[in-house]
C-alpha cells in the first residue's frame, strides 16, 4: 500500500454504481482516493466531492478530496495507485492493459473476467501479459453476478456431498424505478407479448454463464453445455408504476434462465425474474419481493432466502450499493493476490472492514 498505509484507489467512471463506490472509498478507513476518470465532459474538472454530493447525496458538505475528475487515460496511468475500480460502460481492453501493465490492480463490475477459461483466447493472453508486466491482478465481481453466484454459492454447496441441482432465483421489482426509457424501450415492458429478444438473452448469458462456470470448475461439477432462454408474461390487469402505465395484456414480467446442463439435466441454474406487476398470466412463476432464493437439491437439500428490507421509496437508491460495496471491499484481497486474472474460487475471502 502507498501513502500512510492506505490503499490508493482510482475510481474509473461515475455512474450510479461508480459514484457510490467512490463515496465508499472516500469514507473508508484504509483507503484514499488517488484519481478519478470520467466519461462525461461536464464532470471533468470537478473535485470528486462535488460528484458525491450531486449524484449520491451527502449530509452537509463533503470535504474537498483534492482529486479532480479527468478524461485522460494517460494521466490515470501515470498516477500512483494500488488499485483501479473499473466501472465504465463497456470494456476497453486497451486501457485495461495499460492500467495493469503500469502496476495497478483492477477490480471491475464488468463481467468479462469471471471465468478466464471461457474468455476469448487473444483477449485473455493480452490481459495476462499486462498482469505479468505490472505484477498486477484483475477481478470481476458485484452483487449479481458475483456475490450470489459465487461468494454465496460456494459455502452453500460446501454442505453437500451429493449435488443434483442448484437453482438461484433472482427477483427484481421494477415498480418503483422511475426510468421510462429503461422500462419501456430497453427492457420492453408494456408492449405486446411476443418472442423474447435473443440478443438480450445472450447478453445476460455472457456474464452469468461465466460466473457459474467458475463455480462448476472449482467444485468439479461437469457441464456439457450452457443454455439460455427468455420468457415473457402478460399483465392480467392495467397497473400504474413509477415509470408509467402497464396495460392489461402487455408485458408485465419477464424471466431469463441460464443453466449448465449435464447429460440433459440442469445442474446449475440462474433465473432472473424481473417484473412490473405480480398479477401475471404465469402464476406458476411465484413472484415475490426483491431478493434471491437459492434452492439446493441433493443429499443436503436447502433453501436460502435473501430479501432487502427497505421501503419502496428508498429501494432504488440502496440497490447500487450492493454492487459497488462488494467491489470496494475486494480491493485488499485483489492487491494481495498473485498476478493474473483472479476469481472468487482462487482468491482469499473478500472481507468488509469498518474501522
């Protein structure tokens, strides 16, 4: 660690998750903010504290950090830092290789590095060469995928000696999300129920199949193939949500399933149940409040339920922290790890430190 025994951290991008991560770094007893890269030119030139106040909210005034937002990759590469929290939209392999080769470890909420074996061989080789040059490591994590598909799943299955199937159901109630473009145009709610866009299924599959494949390899669970499919369900009645109106008969809920199959039978399964109403045609989906349900079938059957006990108004502002905070907490473990592309299965536990 550089400087006063604290980890020096560069925050890369300041969307919902990135800004919360930056605030967590500023407030962390063992970290200091060393640099800030932004994609939006309107943010360039501002002290990081102003972005924390504006985009996350802060009681009173956040003290100046002395760290000024920059759009220069070269400046960030030249900055002395132990780790970069890489949270931009899209993955730029060129800039990542520059950061890693300069000796900076990287923790990212991008899902490209969950399972090194399934990466594009050329990309993997470039990243590993950069890690070797900089004696650095890179790690993908977050809440989902990440926490629920790896960090939580590994100890759950450690109770078993016969494992038939594990199913992770994720439930996300979208009714309080006041983002009309996201809800109606991007996610496709409120339109006629038709065929699921396979491109969206494949997008989800990319990250989740890699995350589950990492676990399968770690526990010696053989998988023949990874399958993915999407389902849509119409609303039984018209409902008003924060983003607008969902008319009866239009898409009110959707489900994407990613499953690893052996001999024609699912062994590891993730289902994303996202909905704007629970009053839907498919009542067998058994939609419930936001959170996760993990069901283990085999010699040690289990059911684990996780929910988020916050009110509807608070929920949208709380959820980005589930992704951001795990990434921040992972910094010490990644900095201590051997060079290369690291995974939850091969790295020391991610521990939160509060004082």
